[in-house]
């Protein structure tokens, strides 16, 4: 049996349960680089996913703690769409993907890892970006470090 070590996942596995909502906590900490927050807007913010499916995997999150769209105020909904659009433009300019998956998982059954604070995912995709690792071992190969991706994307959100 082959082993694939992923020690960076241990803090997530051990520490985040019962500690409150990380999508509410992280913006309050004002440690944007450490928390991978790329942009702060009026109603929402953009942060990188700590456990990305691909390089440049972003999350667009409202500041308002809500588990479904109908709980959000109209200005927040509109702002989320504008910030999603901005994030798509940033990914296209910075990473030149062949496509971008944009998704919203409402509830655990729909695949939400954080199901009590809705957030959109943007995952840039390139032709051939999946390989035998995903198919055979259900693993992903992410070729750029989170720190390098953060440094590359941050200037686009100014």
C-alpha cells in the first residue's frame, strides 16, 4: 500500500469542530495573509480554500452568518454576485484557466463542509488537470503552494 502524507490536514481534523464558525471568525482576526483572505468588501470577502481542489480555489463568503440564500438581505445577495464576477475575472486574468467551476452547497447532504455559513466556491480548471491520482487514489495534486498562490492572486484584488 502506498501512503500519501498530508500533515497540514491534522489541525483541521483535530481543531475546528465546536470552535464556532470559521467564516465568521477569520475576518475578525485581521490576519488576512495567515487566513488566506484576498479581498474584503462591504458585504462579503474572498478567501482561498485551505484545502483546495485545484490551484486558485477561492471562496466568496458573506459576512452575514446564514445557512441559506433566503436568509440573506437583498444588498448582500447582489454584492455576492458582483464579488463572484470579480473573482472570475481575477482567476481568468491571473491563472488563464480553461474553465471555472462555481458552486454553492447548501447543507451537509449537498456536500457542504461548512454547512451553517453559506459560501460560494470557485475552482479554476484546465484541460488535463485531473489524472490517475484523482481516479485511482481519490487524491489531488496541487502543484503550487498556498503561499505562492496567495502572493500571485493578491495584487489582482486591489
